[in-house]
């Protein structure tokens, strides 16, 4: 393909006016923008959100806006490449920090986008998803898949904060994003599936043939089990870095259709240089401190911070102490579209 493509300015003014009148436009002046050679040219820029900076603003929001007037009291994270006010942390991932105060409840609703919560701080919070009460503990991953009714409550004494991650930008782009509301749900009188059906890895309850499997059988992934699995991997298999994917316990697939979740552990003073990935991602620091070079830009992070990386970013993680992070990424979406790719450094 020629590198010297014609520009819009090369065309006569009267011809451009006729094109506009007809509601059409020439492709060739835009060809390099929509189909750059070799790798994409992302709008997304590396982002960093300090929890120490955002937390006071979130608590102030709790003073200024009752949850009844907010429905969901959230401060969302804007991609620096798109500017403050953009409801995108990356091209396909929305992220926001949500606050629930003691005694509050957020009304039930369901929506077409899928969501997940990573619990940042506090105890006593819970989410009810399709009648199943899911307690919230720091580091837990809690799912609210698209189309599932969910509401939130708080039975504790201190603020509860969690990080929301949604595939909202995808649904907005497709003009398929909408929600419905309903009264609070009455939770079933039993622990959630992570404490009953899926207590141990590799085991699932036997069922009669006529009983259909649930699309989302397990919607809470307790952090204590995730951390234990990472520690075992680090100890016996991988040395200084370990990663585990959150998967559907019945099928082994990613837990949501378009978003994947990966927990990682880095031992003190360790370094990791992952391959270049076609997926974008946000990282949430569950515990520890360190730094990440993103295309040569250093991001220094500590516990409860969040940062983002664009597609094909060159990453280098350094742990100053023992660290645990959760990576939210759009690999499942890209695999469904048939183009997910990893490249060696």
C-alpha cells in the first residue's frame, strides 16, 4: 500500500462540497487513521488514580449527595487520552469508585452492560444478585453480569468502597446500553455459591440431566482463596511472579463475556516484563507498593491505587515489597472477535 495517500485538501473545493451534499466522504485521506500499519494507534493513554487523592473526594460526595439522589454514588476514572469527563478508563472498560455508607441501600436494577466489583475497603457491605446475597470483603471480586438484577446494602459501621469495572463503552458504542429498576430483592436464606457449591477448586455439584447449568454459577470470588492460590504457585511453580485467572467453575471460561480478570502476585524486589498484548487493561493494587513503566512512563503505585494501560503497551512491573494486583482486561472480547494477540518483547 502506498505511503503517499491523497489528502482531502488535494480535492477541488466544489467536489468536496458535492460529496458533502451527497452524504459521502472519501476513504483514502482517512486510511492511515483507521488502519495504521503494524500496530494500532490508541487514543487511550496510561492513567493513574491515587486512592489517597480520590478517597476524600468520595467521602465528600457522601456528605453532599444522599444515595437516594445518586442511585449509585460513583466517581468514575477518566482516560487521560480522552480527558476528564470521559466515561472510559480504556477504549472498552469503564471504571469507577463507588461509596456506600452504613445503613444505606442502593436500589435494585439491571442493565445490558456487565459489571464486576473489586472491594477496596470496609466491611458489612453486600450485593444481592438475582436473590443471592454476596458479602463484600477487601479484595473480593463480585460479579453483576448483564441482565441480572442487583442491589447493594450496608450492615457495617464504616464506609465501604469498591472499584466498579464495566464493559459500558462497548454497549454505548453499539447503542445498546439501558437499565431497568425494581424494588430491593429479598435474599435467599443461605450462603452464596462460593461457600456452598464451589468451595473447592475442581469440584462442582452433581446435577440431574434435566437441570440446566447456570450461565453465571458463581458470582463472588473471595480474596483469601485467591491469595492462597497465588502463594502456592509462587512457592512451588513460578518463583517470583504468579498469576491466576478468574473462571467460571462449570466451564473454565472467563467469568464475563467481554471482560477478563487476572490476579497476580509479585514477591518483594521482583520484576515482571509481560509480553505486548493487544488487550487494554486496568490494574488495581490490592496490597503492596511498586512501580510500572508503561511505554517508558513511570507510574508509582501503592495499595488501593488503580492504573491503566493501552493496547500493545510495553510494561515493566517492579515490586518494592510483596504485592498483589488484579488486572481487568478485554481479552475475552478480543478472542470472540478473533484477533487477540501477544507479541514477544
